[in-house]
C-alpha cells in the first residue's frame, strides 16, 4: 500500500483566486481553488484542490541528477522525468529515459541523455539565457538535443533540457490524445485516462515577457487530463508531464516549515534519477 509521507502542516492563506475547471480524473466536474499559501522572494507555493505547485522564474531551476529520494536531500523542487532502473545490463546504474541535459557548475554542458527512448518526438522543456532578455523557457517536441539546437540556435547559452510528455495546452484535448499516442508511451499507467497514479508535471506561463514555471505534484492519484486542465486554468501556455506514481516527490518550504511529499513502496521511498530543483530557495 502506498503511503504519503509526514510533515503536512497547517497552511496560512495569503491570497486566493477561484477558477472553474472541468476535470477528468474520475469524470467529475469540480471547482479548483488556487491559493497562494506562501510567497518567498524567489518562488511561490500554491495549492489547488488537487495539486501542490511551486511557481518560480525559469532562471531559478536546475535539472539535477540525484539518484536518491528527493526528501533525503537539501533541495527544494520536484521529481524529474522517467528513468531506467539500475540493472545488470546497464552496469547497475540508473539513466534518464528521455532527453536530460544540465549545465554543470563550472559552466560546461553535462549531457546525461541526448535522446528520447525510441528516438520519439516528446515534449521537452528547454531553458536558456538570452544576453538581453535574461533566462527564457520553451516547451516543444524534439527527439534529441541536436534537434533542440538546430531549432533554437547552436550558440545559445542553454541551461536545462528535460524531456517528458507534451500536454499540448494550446490545443484541443483531441490533439493531446493524438500526440500522446504518437510519442510512443507503452504503459497503461501513463495513459491520460488512468487515475491510479500520482502525477507530476511542469507548466510554462509567459507573464509580461518573462518565463515562469509551475512545478506541480498531485495530492493523490489522478489523471493526466486533470494535470493538463489544471495547468490550463492556472494560465499556463505550455506543459509537460513527468514521472509519476511512487516517483512523484516534492520538497519545499510552504510557509509553515519544510513540507515533504513522497510515497513508500515495499517500505522504502523511491530513489529517483534526477530532480527539478530550485537554485534560490529564499
């Protein structure tokens, strides 16, 4: 049985915005209340009925290999994309299933996975620093890092590339359904209608020419449709879904202390290959 971890504290309401959303995650229509619970200098912690959200500028995130449960680290953030478990055939080392590229601390590119499994087109979050406009973000579908650079520019100052599943927020649900099938996901647990898993994703919202990211983890098992519709109603322009189920994890200061979310399987928290972490946590 999956159990959620500790430290859920009383939340102080700072401000609230109510928005209506038709959520498919049990085919129930519900009204989502988006509440800014804690506002730090570099991020906001927000809650809806179904999701916990960390909102931050694109310049404040770093995709980072951790190979441990997020709650065992000092980082704030969420789990990343799908990954391959350590097995004999891969030298007992875990690896990302999709594009995963981070810029090392010394400023050099550090590519951990250049392409998606099956070389399929899949939704990819890309952040880069523009010398005039600062750090920007895009979410588009690519097969590998070479296509990213061919599309956006070979000489950009890239900061992160992170592959997942494209949620096609600007398109009708039928486009998302078709895109999901084209991306080549092979597990029923990933299916948009499946409601038996916790969901993680990142929404991208453009505000006054700036790129903000919404790092989201559901409070309980739900569907990708719910994740997608919640992003839309938060005003996000693009979005990707990431690993879920017992890989879904979050760690953040919610204003009442350090909040940690993870789930146990067979008595242990899952070690995740990589996480999407906050650079500045104040």
